């Protein structure tokens, strides 16, 4: 049960991390917020948080399995998160708003 929760947390961290990295880009910020571009400090912060979330996702995978299996699971989690994120950005980009609700709107 513990392993399943850690893997679910790893998947969530991968999705959030990729979401933050995507929202650091001007085009995706505009899709979600309607303002363009993101404030420069917010873009840097989103990149740092995205990288940290992806590292956390890897760490959670490593806590469950040995390194070779953990990396495989992590790459699969990244692929699944990327697919979910791509479809969300294509069909309902405003659904990603909660990931940046705490950031200022304009540049």
C-alpha cells in the first residue's frame, strides 16, 4: 500500500512539474491566464519549481524500487504526465489555472 501511494505521489509530482514547466512558456501562460507574457520572475520560479517537482518525482520512484526499475517507472510517469498535459492544454487549458493561481497575472 505504501508503495502504491508513493508511486501515485510520483505521478502527481511529474504532472505538476511538467505543468509548471509548460506554464513558464509564453504561449501556455497566455492559454491559461489570457495575459501575455508571464512576469519574468514568475517564469523563472515556475522553471525552478518544475525542475524540483520532477526531481521529487524521481526521488519518490527511487524510494519504491531499485535504481534501474525506478528510472523506468519515472520515465513512464513522465510520458503519461506529458500526454495528460498535452491534452489538457489542447482542450481545456484553463484547467491548469490552479497551478499558477498564487502568481500575479500581468507582466
